[in-house]
C-alpha cells in the first residue's frame, strides 16, 4: 500500500499522505469550506472523499454579495 500520493493543487505538484480526505485539504490550504469550493478533476466531491494519486485539484472562491437596493418598496 502506498504511503503517499502526488496531486496537482492549483498547478503545483504536492505530495500528501495516501489517506488524505478533501476535508483535510481545506486545512492544509488554510481555507474554510465556506470560502472556497474544491474541485477534484473538475468536479465537486464530498468532504469525506479520499484524494487519489494524480488528482488535479482546483477551486472556486465563494463570495457573498448583498444588493445595495432596499427590499422594502
């Protein structure tokens, strides 16, 4: 059994433990799951998914915008 895997994170190759879950990756990158959405090979996956050797990790930043217009009319 492999002890490490190599994945590409934002274009940079990284070596991680073979049992790394997506939830671990948020911590490794220093982000909250409320700040970014991690995509594995272009698709969202659940936080309890394990990364596999050769995975390509990208992300989308999540932003909240409030309307400057009052809702009461």
